[in-house]
């Protein structure tokens, strides 16, 4: 293939267009954050990046807490709308019919409609330019029981997760393999 | 829906199972990094997390450079295999028939088979536990010309990008919407 060289831009894809809840009580808000990623396995940690001018930025700074609610195909309208509207102007939960439920470890709500909620506590904020990076511990997870099989295993493939790539929302498509599948049939070579 | 509360774990999904190239010349290596994400728009910045015991970790520390090569469905075997094998033991480019091409702005190679290569320069390393977080500027991008339309626009939906969720590799599925689609029909309400 022949390549063109472009200047740098934010073109990593796909990324998770997460519905992030923050604040508490009547002041709670929900916004869409696609600049999110896992950063550490033990302890489990993730990052989100939020523009300082967003209504949610001071809410996250003040409480040091937020929840990453995994998005699904059914939530795509809410995902898009909560990314372009501001909690300064409107109650996004009410307009999008999103249910605030009590979290187990943080003071901000989790979204009832999201099948997996990652409750997070910030341990570092790093200003990077247009966005501030919030590094956070994942302190608890809320999982929809409908996604658990008989042995209690999480069948996340049933969730209908949503991906974001270059300005477009996608469903997940075909399952192409499981981590380690290329070495699993050979004896003594599986590494994790 | 009814929810179970679990202890925290690294359950954000989907994430990009990126093929990261690093090092240079004969010492170049490629590894798979799913703990990757965008962290800033202006200037364009991303992060990857790498375990200190990985062969690539000192290569990235020494040069301060790496390339995030976007994975495609055709590369799923290489993505999996390069995540479980070590460059200490084997030339992963040779075994997986991956082509090293010269980057434009960094000293490590880009992968010819990947349609989009993000050339990155590290500006901060943060040890987080099992992984070190590398924060990096995206200093140049190499784009497959076959993905450009007549007006030079990148049609990333043609690339067949790969996603990773809870230990499984997926293709991207149906396109469900474009950023801002929920407000675009209403006058004077589009915000970016």
C-alpha cells in the first residue's frame, strides 16, 4: 500500500464513547467521553480526558469521583446527545430518560440503562492542553445480572457494546478470536 | 435491570488492540497494546500502558518514541500473537510477515500492513503499578492512500478496524450514527 504523511491528529480508533456520570443529587450530570482508556491492570485503573470548560469538569475535580457507564447500541442517541449538550442548560438524565441509581463506592450516580458501570476515584489530574487527563482507580463495578451465565461468568458479548471511530458510532461486529488463540493449540507455549 | 456489585477490574470496552512498534533497525520490535487511548485533542496526544518487564519497555524508554499501528481484521492473528510472544525470543516481524517501513518523524518503523500509523514521541512516563503509562505527542500520521476518497477525505470505515472487549477480538459492525447527528436537524443547536 502507498502512504500519505499527515500532521498529527487524534486518530486512534476504535475508542469507547463512554457515558460518564459525575456530581451528586440534583447537581449530578452525564457527559460523553470518547477520550477514555485503560491504563493499568493491578490495581485496576483507567483514564478519561475532559475539557476544562465542560460543566462536568469542576464536578469531577471537587468530588474526585466519576462513573464510566459502558455504552450500548440502544444508548447511541443518548451517547451522541450527551456529548453535544451541556448540563448547564438542561437535565440530560430527564431528557434522555436515563435512570440514576445509587453507586456502591462513590457519591455520583450510575446509569441504570448501562450494563456495566465502572465506579472510579481520581488519584491524579494532568492538564494536557485542550483536555485535562483524570487518572482514576476503578474501585467497584456494577454488572447487569442478565449478562451473567449459570456459573456467574460475565458474557459481555451479549451487551451490544458501542464503539467510536473517526466521528462515527458502530456496533461491535463478528467475534474473530479470543486472547491467546494463536498459541493455545501448541503445547507449553501459552503465555499471559 | 438488576445489578451485582463486583470489585474493581480493568473492564472498559471496547478498546483498540494496537500494534505498537518501537526500537530501530535490527532491534526493532512490535507488541500488542490494548491499554491505549486518546488523551488530548490539541495538541494531539495519546497514551499507551506497557508492563516494565516487557521487552519493548526499555526500547520505548531509551528512544522516547513508538508508533501506534491501527489493527485491522486481516491483522487479527498478528495482533494476538504479538501480544503473547516476546521480541526477546523471536523476530515477530519475520514470523508474522509484517513489513517494517521507515517512519517520517520517528526512528522506529511503521507497519506497512496497517492502514493508519500514529508516530508518537513520549513526553511523560508515569509508573502506575503493573504498567507504566507513556503519554505521547502524535507527531505525524501515515495513511493508506486507498482509504482516501476523491477529495482526499479519510474513509476510515473502509479499513476494517479491530476492537478488543473482555478478552475477545471483534470487527466493527453497523454504523449507527455520526457525531452530532441527534442535534443536526434542529436549527441553531449544533455544538462541537
